């Protein structure tokens, strides 16, 4: 009986697919000037969001996004059984401090920029397993908190290489339940850590692309599907360079992604916004999935989406010690039924 | 014994295979990466770096014209340029200049001021001791350490060979 919930190497097939009940997305000013501006629930104009530090602002956005998704569903925080949340900061403080305020049973996650999809998979498992009625998955990132932790002080006059990506300021939350108006989560393919030896921390798209391609290829093998089964295959934050590499890696396995494949880091900004390769950060896949992608599904444009959260699992310390950057990609199938 | 050797060989083979695979991927990455705009960057650095230093020369000339000795005028010019670097960092302008000019605005002493003031500003929220004071030299510190080291070495060379 248990075996029917798992197919192939590492794909979960939900017996009773959980549904998206509601989603919420909050973004910063730069994302609010981007091509997806109309899809976001809230655009904040001040990167401090009325707080004393960027870290506090990030945590506030995260808590607000969770509350907003619960409110949209017409529920109260007491109706949500568990919260999965994480972010990029040391000891995932944005999520921890948001959870302090939210007062829900809480699992803290770290999957770098793949955290949203990691949370969605775990939330869906809890619901399908009968351990919960409703579970929220949420994540956040902030351009300035990420810059000061991973790179240079924000006022430092440096040139970013063309491969660099821009960390998305924002927070996304997805509330999942046994039934709901949104698409159902039918399958998930859990990513393996893949490292092809990329060492440049300002080129994370290249570091993550092999992991994303590996998960996409495995997912298609496990389910016996071809890319055309999906109206859209979308990765989290590979941006222009990582997207091109993922297409090439899939092509080497005779899988043609050219027709229906895109990336949240490509979608979220306009090339004129001077973000170089594109967007990145936990919020990149979170806000695009929780706004534009699901909106288009409910509107009927897409019926089936294969979404991937992609993460670069390094730290400033590992980069300084000369380690290469391990990548991961978690895939989730959203289907309108 | 024989199986162990076989296992070792197999391990080496796997490692070589993995390395070859990684190398192949690195080549793929290189072919996809956008080319660095060396010429454009060099021209921007030359123009901005030149403008900053020419401006400093104008100040020094004025100071000498109003009666300061060359050495005093030089020191005063440095102080003024450091102040301006710090001032424009505080106004949030210097990072935009740096984005355009690269080395052109990093190499002059204004860039050194920027590298000290920007972390000092950034870490004010973490307190004046462990924030501002401790983080102030995270970027400039290595420059100072190796600057001193090189000057000591050059001093020794001069001492022994002059």
C-alpha cells in the first residue's frame, strides 16, 4: 500500500493530493517596478518597511505574508496546524522571529533558495499523511540583508560581475489544505545535492543548474512523462545563465525544454532593471509561484506546472575555504483539477 | 587483497570520471557566460580615476598658491580627498560611482575612505563596539596589513642594498 505513494527513484505521488488554499506575496520596491508588479499582493516602498533594520523588515514581511494567506482563506491562525518557514540569514532568524509572532507549531527549514519548495513538499506530505488539515509554507529574502551577510556592505563602491544575480526582496506564503480553490499538488520529486565544481559565488546559476536538470530529468523518468505534459516547467532562481545551462544539460539527455521552460529569476525583473543575470533568493521562487504562476493557473492559462525550487547550499565561509558550491532542486507538480 | 586493489582502482576511476565530468561542465559554463566588458570598464576606470586625481591636483595647486609648502599642501589634499570619499559614501553616491567606474574609484584614496566608511555605516545597528568599530576595517584591514608588510620589505631592501 505504501509503495503507491512513491514512484521511480525519488518521486512522491500523493494518494489524496492536497490543494492550495490561498497564497500571499509581498515584495520590495524594485520588484514592484518589475513586469510582475500587478500580480503581487503588496509592494512595500521602503526597504526598511518602517523598522530599524533590514533584518527586522524581512521578518515582518514574512509574518505578514503568512497572516495574509490565512486571512485570504477566511481562516484564523488557530486553523493552521503547522508552519514550515526558512530564509537565508544565519540561523534563519527571519523565519524564527516571524514564528515568534505567529505562534503556530513551527518547523524551521534551511534549503537556501529552494526553501519554499522544500516547505511545500513537506506540508503536502503532512496533509496527505493525515497528520494535518492545513499547513502553511513560507519564506523570505531581502536584497540588503543578503548583501551584508554574503557580500559587501551596501554602500561599498564595487562592480558586480555580469553573472551575478540580484536577491529578491520579498516574502511568499502558501497555505495548503485537504481541499481548496487552487491547484492540487499531485507529485513531488525530492532533489539530490549535485556539485559540478563551480566555485564562483557570484555565479550561482551555473552552480545550481546541474541539480535542477538532474531533478527535472529524474522527475520525467519517474513519472514516465515528457516535458510537453506540462504547460510550464519553471525553475526557482537560475536566472539567464543557469537557465541556458539547464536547457543544454537536458538536451544532452535528449530532453527538449526549449518550448515551455522558464525561470522565476528571469520572470521577476525586466532586463532594463540592471540586475545582471536575473533574480535570486528564497523569495524569488516564492513570490513568483505565490502570485503570478498560481494566478495564471486559476485564470486557466496553465493547467499543469512543474515548479522547481533551486538552492545553492554554500556559505561565505565555505567559499573562503575554497569549497565548490553544491546545488539542489526540489520539484513540485501543480495541477488544476 | 586483490579485491581491495580493485576497489581502490575503481575509486580512482570514479574520481577521474567525476573530474572529467566537472571539467566538461566548466567548459559549458564558460561558453554560456557573458563576456566581461574589459574595454568599457577600462575606459570608465581611466576617466573617473583620472578625474578624481586631476581634481586632487587642482586642490593641491590652489593650496600651494595660497602659500602652503608642497609637503603640507599634499597632506592637506589627502585629508580633503578622504573627507570627500567619506562624505559621498554617506550620501549614498559613492557606491553608484563605484559600480560605473570600478577600479577608477577604488584605487584613489577616496575609495579607501569608502571601504572604511561603508562598513562603519552598515554595522551601526550592531552597536558601536562590535558593530562600527570592529567591522570598520573588514575590507581596509587587509590593505593596511599588506601595505605595512610591503613597506617593511622595501625598507629592508633599501637598507641592505643602498
